[in-house]
C-alpha cells in the first residue's frame, strides 16, 4: 500500500508532500519525493507527517539521511488527530450561507478566509450568532459541497466586514474525505503558505 503524507516543519508549517510504503507505526519511514523537495526537507532536523487518508494518523520524526529521491526518518512519537484537523490553509472563494437555525431567512453571501479539515473561517457582512447552524457551500472540493457549520465566534479582523470561525458538523465520511483532499491539494499548489 502506498501512503500519502504532508510534511510539516517543527512549527507546523507545510513543507512538501511525499509518498511512502511505510505506515507511521513503523520505526523508520522511507519517504519518496522529488530531489528538489528532498533539498527542502533536509533543511529541517525534525518533521511531522500528516496522513491524507482517513486511517492515517500523524506523527513526528527525526530526519536520519537522504539519497536521491528518498529521505529516511526515524519515528519519534505519534501525534493526535487534532494536528490534521487544525491544519489551516488560506483560501479565498465566494460562497453562500443558508439558515438551519437562527432567525434570519434566505441566503447570505460570504467569502472564505481559510479552510481546515475541521472547519472554515469566512467573512459575512450580515450578523451571525454564536452557536447557530447554517449550511455553507464549499466550492474548492472536487465537487461543490453543501456542509453544515456551527458558528463558533467572531474573530478579530482588520477588515470592516465581520470574520467568523465555524466548525463543520454532521459530516459524513465522504464529505470529510473531500474536504481533507481539498485542503491537502490546495496546500500542494502553495506549499510555502503560512
């Protein structure tokens, strides 16, 4: 089986994508990537690997050596699922919100700020209440998804339009996979994003 991973540096910033025949439960991982990506990875001492599949955990490792398109990494410790869920990538897309709970009717326009496997931050000119549930159209997945979100809070922002943090609720497994795939593929297109 071939595993796909996103490599993060010690501060949690994405570096590159790689593949491996080794699961993160192995004591040593052989990671395959382009020689250019090997050079980027070798500037680090410790890295974190985040699996792109449902059953792939996250783990920290110490870089041992490299040769050609291969990097050997010694397993240090397993990391909890929150690392993958909280990996946020800046992404901008126009979307709409539809009420599920709350007192408003119709739809509201929103513009995304960032996206993670667990939620989304977005700008919305009309007020939203903490705790309310709405449906949000996510257009950066392989097929547009209408996902339920719970408004967590209003975030500080330099913009005059309010910025909200929301987490996804009631996701089915296929929707989770599509969001995760979108997060990782967007990161692949812009691996140096903070």
